[in-house]
């Protein structure tokens, strides 16, 4: 498994943007819970990503 070292970004002024992001619990297409998504979160906003079983992760 490739391990990517985190990078500290510091503060931000307006928004956080994710572009073409994928996430999987296991290797291969069957494990993807997010696949090639784009997401913009404006400063001081809260969002939730919720799956079809109504289990979510708060960002």
C-alpha cells in the first residue's frame, strides 16, 4: 500500500476545494465509497456526506 505523508496547509480564507477525489475502504472499484468527486466547502459552513444507509461522516 502506498502511504502518502500529510501536508500541513495552515489557515484558509474563503473555501476548501476537493477536485477529482476518490476514496475506497478496499482495493478496486467495489470498495469505492467516493469516486472522482468535486466538492467546495465555503468558509464557516458545515456539510455531511451521507450514504444510502444513512450513515455519514461530518466534515
